[in-house]
């Protein structure tokens, strides 16, 4: 799997259309870890410390995928999802949460989330989710 | 005297005329005149002598003038004269007798009157119907009223002098006395001349006619007995007062007796009156056998002590006692035989001697076996009480404390449960917060490590990126460790109140708190506290928690030890400038492979354990400035030992 992904990424790099992945997480260490992971996969990453920062960003229309933390001060991940869905500006969302809370999972999935992953996140799980979004999106596009 | 002279003159003239005149007549008849003159106020013998003299003179004159010429006519004349003298004398004689009798009577009457008037009583007489007809002069002297006043009102006015209190019934009573017709006596107060009243004793007897026995009159006497009466009244009043006092006191005693009786009956304290006379005899006998030391003798001869205890008798018991002993009624309890108290210690023997011989009051706690065989724990007090004939009676009061102890046990258990729940809740909240806080760096570490691997797997490997990722791994690991350290510090600090403590006392209170767990786990705990302990500086609750934790660890370590050997020793001793506390168990000890990891956080050998206990204990002790270590014992089990510095570095 990882091997084929790499091949695929390299093919994207060739056309120099590197998809943009938004990372919204209040924890800086998680943000950094995710950014590096996205980079190692060959995508570009945009990092936001809060939902408001994301909403204020001019680049968000180009975002192809979002990795969203559930537990955040102020607007939570679920609130942001709801807001984006209502404004029909929601990119495909991969949720990352500390709590294996079924309610959170159901709400997120009902609103169209691609994945809901629990921390600590296993590498192959999150890569699988990103591939699903970007490869599928590329196939459609 | 004049009459005597006249009589003698008349006698001489008659004699001279009769003798010398020669006149033939019965001139001697005139001697009667002499007698008449002599008689008044004379003795009868004088009269008789005068008559004889006159007779002799008549005969002498006759003989002198008619000697030799005596004839019938002159003899007749002389005889007439003599008869006249005799008759006159006789007449005068009887008259004199009558006069004398009269004189004597008059004197006697006067004497009686004087007597009646001089005796210090009022003498009185009354008609058969009670109307007074005579009062002696003493009446006037006493009442100041005249006798006529007293006799007025148809002979009943005297009643008006009686005391006003007696006035209304005076007449009726007087009439009743009189009507009974027998001697009577009564006491009344009479008004005196000065207005005061004096007590009189009035007694009366009926005087009956000789023949018919009809009452002719009443005679009586009224005696002033005021002084005696008053004295007597005073005595009577005093007696009455005394009697009243005695009655009052008796009533009071009766009331008090009733009161105590009712207190005895109604109190919720079980009360028994025991007869220990036979017990006392047994104790005496034991003293003789033991050469003065009865206690030693009874201790050596349990059967003798048993006999002694069996000798007590229940004399009385109140309602609460009947209930306490589970008896159907009082009689059932009184019929009970045998000892009351279950234990048979040397102390029990001493108590009996103290109670019976030194008559001391005793208070203690004991277990008694009641009628239905249950064992009841009681708090009791015994006091000797007064008993007749040198008997030995005691009063026992007892309160059932079984319920109290059970309630206390339940309370302790509830407190413990609450404490445990609290600790669990605190730990739960704590672990959740730790989990959340640690999750971030740990999640980041995982991801970074995996990403680093990815950079390295590239061909060619991106070493710079891998290095950056690994640097983040180190940073996040550092952060996780910082969270743990901070948490631990928070656990042992913040709610601290450090004060001078007696470590021995804290250890005792800690053991008391888990007494129930110890019992449930059939484990004995022995506390040894050195005598020369100085105070240490620590937080009481935290120190208590550490000791509880270590003792509970010891208890759990002995789960597989036979119950007879399950023992925890808590030893509190002095060491240099510290107090040392060692908790030793007799369990299987600690696997030497694990002993070094024992104090690591989250390290546990217990199923379901958090692995925080010993970590927190050590941190707590270290925060007090002490150390906590563990070692396996040479024989069996392990010892957890910690030290605590003395207060202010006190070296004493």
C-alpha cells in the first residue's frame, strides 16, 4: 500500500498539482507531526490552530482534504463541520479525536465525514483515509 | 352577872320571909323566880344546882318554922312549893337544851359558809333540772359579777360567762349532763373579771333522796385549772407538732421511696439488686485457703471461682432488666441462677473482692449471657447498698452497648466506604485528566516516529527530515514526562497542612481506620511504638494515607498466607534525627526481578491495579523530607520502611 501511494504521489508531483490538506488542531505537536506526515506523502499542508483561523483563511477554497481535531477550545471540530456543511463549503473531512466516543463518531459520519480516527493515530489508518479522499477525488476529477 | 346577883337577892328575901314572917302561905313558890333569873345563858347543871338549893332552902324554912307542928295543910303547901320549883326547873332545863342546840346549829352553818367562801373553788348547787341556786363567793372573786347575776336568768345566767367558742353549745351540753343523772366532769373556759378566760374543771354529783332515790339537787365544784390546762395544751400542741413532723417525715420517706421505686422501675437502664452474701462467704473461704491471698487461690482454682459466681442471687429487677435478659417476666429473671458475667479473668476476681470486701463502686464493660443464650455486651456499674443482718446486697445498673458497638461499626464501615469511593473518584478524575494530557504528546510521538521511519525508507533516505521528526519525538517524550512530574507534584502538594505530629498516634489512628478490613482479611495488626518519640513535621491525612496504603499492601500480600500467620507489624521507632516507620508482613515477599520497579508509576503486580499507590506513597514521604524503601525479609515477607525528619531538626 504505502509503495503504491508513493508512486501515485510522484505522479501528482509530475503534473505539479499537489493537493492541499488542511490540518486543524489546537495542539502544536500534533500539527507538526501531521504536517510532516502529509509532506512525506507528497502533499502540501496548511495548518490552523483553531476553527476560526481556518474560516478566516483565503486559501480554504483550494483545500482538497481536511484533518480535523474534535476537542478544541472555542468552536469544536463538530461545530466547524456543521458550519461548513451548511454553507456547502465542506471539503472531505478526516476526524481525529481523543475519545472513542460513539456519539461523536455517529454525528461526524452522519454529516459526511470520511473517517473518524482515535488518537494515538496509527500511520496506516490515516494514510488509508487520505488516499481514499485524494485518489477518489482525483479519479472523479 | 346582874341576873345572878338579882337571883341570889331574891332567894335570900324569899328565904327570910318564909322563915321569919310566920305568914302561912306557899311563899316558897317564888323560888321559881330565882330559877328564871339564873337560867338565861347558863349551863343546865347550874340550873339543876340552883333548883336543888331552892328546894333545900324551902325544906329548911319549913323545918325551922313548923318543927313539931306539922300538919296536913303546911306539908301540902311545902310540897306545892317544891313541885313548883321542880316544874320551873324542868321547864327551864328543856328550854336551855333547845337554845343550846340552836346555837350549835347556827355556828355550824356559819362555819360551812366560811369554808365554802374560803376554798379556792366555786361551790355551787342546782335544782334537779340544772338551774343553779347557789354559788359561793369565789364566783364573785373570779368573775367580778355578783352572785345574784350568776344566779339570774332562771339559774342559767352563769353559762353566759363561758368562752365565746363554747357559748353556742353550752346550754345543750349542760342540759345533757344533767339529764344523764350521773356524776360528771368537764372543762370550760370562764371569763374573768379582767376579761381574760381561764380553764375551769367543773364536776358535779347528784344528791338523791334517802328513800325514793329521786335526785333532790346537784352539788358541784368548779376548780381553776388554767395553768395545768395551758401546760397540758402546750405539751399536747408540742406533741401534735412532733407527731405532725414525724408523719410528714414518714410521708416524705414514703414519697422518696416511691420516687426511687418508680425511678428504679421506669429507667431505661437495666437495674438489678443482687444478694452476694454467699459470694462473700466463698471469697472469705478462698482467702483462708490462700493464706490471705484469696485472688491467687481463686485464680488457681477455677472451679472455686465458678462456685463463687454461682452463689449470687437476683433479688429484684426492673422492667429494663427483664427486657435486657430476654426474660418473659420478672419472676423468670429472679429464678435465674448462675454467673452474670461471661469472662473469668484475674481482673474479675479483683473486682469481686473490691466490691464485697472494700465496698467499692465498680464500672466496667462486660459480656453477659442472657436467658435465651445470646451474648450481650453491657456497660455496667455496681454499688454496694445497705442490707439487713450483715448481708451483702449490691445494686447493678447495665446498659446494652451491643447496638451501640454495632452502630459504630456500621458507621466506621460507611466512613471507610465513603473514603474509598472518594479516593476512587479522585483517582478516576485524575487518571482521566492524565490520560487526556498524555494522549497529545504520545499521539504526536507515535506519528513522528512513524514519519521518521518513512523519511528513512525513502530512496535515498531523507535524513534531514527524519532527524527533524526524531527531534520532535524527543521533545514530545520530554513533554509527556513533564506532565507526569507535574501531576505527581500536584498530587502531593497544594492541599498540604504540615504540623507537628506524633507518628505513633497517627499510625494507631490509621490502623483503627482499617480495623474492619484487617478483620475481614483475618489479619492481625501489631503496633509497636517506641517511648522516646519526638514530633515529626508532616501532613496528618497524607501520612495516615501512606500508612494505610502500606498496611493494605501488606494485607494483600498475605492473601495466600494461612490465616494463623497473617500478621502485620507496624513499628514506629527513633533513628538518629528521624522517626522510622517499618511495616512488615509475612507474605511471599517481592519477586527480586520486580523489586526495583516497584515504585515506578503505573507498575503493578495487582490485577486491576493502577500502579499509582507506591509511587504516590514515595512521593509523599519524599515531600516530607523522608525516604521510602522496600526490602524482602530474611525469613518471610517484605518490609516497607520510611523515615520522617524530626520537627525543626529537633535533636532533643
